[in-house]
C-alpha cells in the first residue's frame, strides 16, 4: 500500500507516540520529514533523530522528549498545509501558535525552518505544521 502524504503520517505517528509515552517512534525517511525532525530537535521538542538504513528508502527514528515528571513536551501537533489545500504565507502573516510559545514549521526556499528563524531571515513559505 502506498502512502500519499508521508508528512501527515509522520505527524500522526509522533502524536500517537506522545499519547502513549513511547520513547522512540519510527517514521518514513524523506527530505521534508528530515527537515521537520531537524526543526523539532533545534527547538527542543524532541531529543534527537537518526536515519537508519533499511535497504530501501530508509527509516527515521525520532527520540521523543518528556519532562522531569513524565509530562509531554508536545501537547499538540497539527498538519496545516495538505495535498488538497496548500497554505502559503508571507513572513508578516506567519502564525504564532499559543501566542509565540509554540512553533510553526515552514518549508521555504532556504529549507525547512521554524517561524522564528523565518522572521529573522525575512522569508515566507508553505506552512507545513504547527506544534504547541
């Protein structure tokens, strides 16, 4: 069975793993998913990620982060731009999830960046997901 939206699949796997308090979740490897994992690691929502060679496309193992008492760092993760409805925003119109406490993941011409980095570089793009 072929996957149509690999990014939505990755976000759903992370959402389900956080709900079940799983420490590692495996996702399919592609360039956009690596960029999303990189942004999540840079912003402190996950501990790390690694690419595992499985003889095909590869697998992306995401190591989730939890608080000292086991509380979830990621409370919500939502896909914004979908294959049927792409969402493009300029730098002035980028969303601020939770009034700036969360992040928006944006695919730009400079790569996959968080909304904070997009504002610093003054670049807009496709809003892939929001994390709070």
